[in-house]
C-alpha cells in the first residue's frame, strides 16, 4: 500500500468513526427525548387513572413468530415499545406488557383501551372470561425496576 493510499484509508476511517460517534450522540438525544415524553405522559396519567375493559388477542407472523408466549399488548393510548402495567380490578392481579401493536379498534370496541396477548391475559384472568375491568398505567420508575428484575406479573 502506498503512502497516499494509507492516508486516504485513514481519512475514510476517521470519517466513519466520526459518523458513528455522531449517530450514537443523536440516538442518545432521541432516547432522552423519548424518556422525557414518557415522563410527561406519566404525569398526565397520574392525574387521571385510565380505567377500561381489557381483552386478549393473538397473532402469528408469516415468519412463524407468535404472540402466544410473550407479555405484549396493543393499545392506542401509549407510545410503541413502552411498558404498560395492567391491573385486573376484579382480583388485584397485574401484568407488565410491552406495547408492540396499535389497537383495539375504537370504532368496533370503544369501551376497550388495551388488548393483551393471551399469555399476558392469562396471568391476570381466565381466557374464557374474555374481558376484565382494568387499570392501565404507563410503566416508569418503580415499574421499570420490576421489568429489570424480570418481575413482570403479580398480585
């Protein structure tokens, strides 16, 4: 490799490294912005508890992945990939789910805010019941500590 090629190689490498560092800083800034949005949403939700009917659903992707063994949910009220604590008000049991989908359809089910995967639903109620009255909360602070400790359901 000639001296000129070596210099060009290090210039390109430097540009790539700077680009990666910039992308990480930008991603960190987006993460901070996302967390601030979640915190402001939580403050709004602390003022008013969301009470709604919860139902269950399952789906399978063409790749074969299924929602049946995952603590996930669909809701139109919270940002995607946030964690949501759903408490069954009939028995006090709760589950923490990750929002991965949008729903339930408000036109068809105006009384429902959250659809749980069958696995998540089974942690707080019997699948045969189909619905229960739930308190739905955005999961931050102490709730996130439960997620980090893999304590995803209880009551």
